[in-house]
């Protein structure tokens, strides 16, 4: 329903609660199969990136691997749960159910290879149930007690996890232009097409200037070159930055390693914000060095990993402080940490390139994660994307597409 653009809070709430209720009563075998197919249907799109590396043979292997990873995690939880039933202690059934509930709570903090997109509570983002950990714990408690006592009255505890729509509309500045581009991965990295692509991007900036916009946001790697070495392009952007602030994705070369970066042109200055959290395998190999070098050589033509910045970057445009985020890192808790003054980001500008995974459910899952963090931390997110629709999220609600 999210993929079709027709979310329904009532159906989402009911189906989420029903799935958890049924799962809690199920055997180890069912948990194994549930985890296996959740892993596949939640993450099958990851395998699509291998099309762009001319390795379509790897797609089914990756899909099955995702199923096996989460199938194993679910099986392990159920295995521990069943083992507790044999302990010489009272109320072993309650203990067994509690183990399952605790396992589901902990799954959102288990990040295979640093990839943290699996959060069971994500099912309640567009529902009547809150997305905080304590609310998810309350949901599981109500279900555990209901199953244990075979009494649905315990489900009234769910009222305490009810999340009213407290969204207060705040006017989004009309002076901000959030762009969407439609450049395939193959075309983006085809150097013979760069002149035409860059001309199109400059035209978007010129159009925003004509519309009296004060800020234009362009997607991740909209300039797929080491922009700090392209003086001609820098000069063209600086000239336009006299009339409008520009946020654009590009590559940055520090003399040794490449960075995936955002370039901020404003007030006559250029700020480069390097990515803090790299995509596992896509940008940085999480394996030990001896395996990492082999994988890069065999699968990525010997390309070196990107380098991550140690610190997040905040910048100010027209008196508003924005936190910089590039694609994957915007869906991670780290980007919402407090700054030196103890404040969480109120505004975040996110640049993404979803061309690696479209058409698929990846843009939908990414949006749900951004809604989750926006609702959790009150961050307004301005998201410019290549190959899927751009939008603004405020208090977990999509404001503009």
C-alpha cells in the first residue's frame, strides 16, 4: 500500500498487530520461514545493484543470502525461546513468550555489516501506534499477555501506545527549490554524456533563479566528477551562487582517496561536506582487509573504497542551520545525534541517488525510515533524489512532492 501511494492507518495498524500476534504463538520452524521471507521481501532490491556491475548471476544469490541472514536471526530467537520452556522454573510459557518479544525488540539494533534498515517497528510509521521503542515494547507486552492468558482484554494496553496525529503544519519556505533528476546509473557515469547532463543541471539552477528562489537542492552525485578539480564547473556554479544558494552532490578528491560529498555554494563561499556513514559494500567494504582487497579486485575492478568523514557537517543558509546527509546516512541514528550545544538537527538536507535500485521498493523503504526519524526527533527533512520523487518530511508527514 505504501508502494502504491495508498497508505491506510487502520489497515496498517491491524495488519501489523495481527502479524505480531500470530508470530508470537508460532513454532521455531515458522520463525525461521518468517525471518527468511521478511529478509527477502524487505531487502530483495539490494541485489539489483549487481545489474550495474554486469553480474546478474549474483542477484538470486544475494536475495537468498538476505533471507538466510534474517531467517537465522529469527530462528535463533525462537530456539532460545523453546529452550526456556524446559527450565525448572515457574511460568515457563510466559518466559518463552517474553524471550520472543525481547528478541524482536533487539532486532532493530542488530546491524549485519553495519546495515541498519531493518526495524520491526517501522511497520507502524503510518499507523495509530507510536514508533518509539517503549511503545513497541508496550505492543509486544500486550500481545505476550494476551497469548499467555488467552485473553484479549490485555490488548487494551495498546491504548497506551496510541500515537495521535499531533502534526502542526508549519509553512515550508517557498524560496526552496527541491529538484528531482532522472539520470540512469549507466548514463551518469558515461563521461561522453557529462556535458549535456551538466548543462541540464545548470539550466535547473537558472530556472530557480528566474523563479526568485533563494536555495536550490540537487541530488547526490549530480556532478559525478571530482568537482574540486573541475575549475570551469566551479566557476559556473560560483557565478550562479551570487543569486542563489546551491547544494549539489559531487565527488571530492583529497589527494589520496575519494569522498562522496555535498558542495554548498553560499555567501561567496564553498563548503564541502563529506559523507560520514558509507554504504556497506557499495562505498566501503566492511570485511577484514585481506578479504576486502579481494572483493574489491574481483567485484569492483580494483576500485578503492570511499573515505568517510569523522564528523557530521552543519551549515547555515539564510539564518537556518541544516545538517548535511547523503542518502544512506540519513537513515541512520548517528545523523540525528546532538551537536556541541546539545541540540538535535531541526532541519536536514538529504541528497540521494536511487538509480541503483529502481524500479523497486527501496525508495519507499527509504522514505519510511526518514519519516520514522523525522517523527522521532522532530527533524524537518528536505530530500532531493535522482530516479525517484523528491519530497519534504515534517514531523513524520510528507508535506510536498
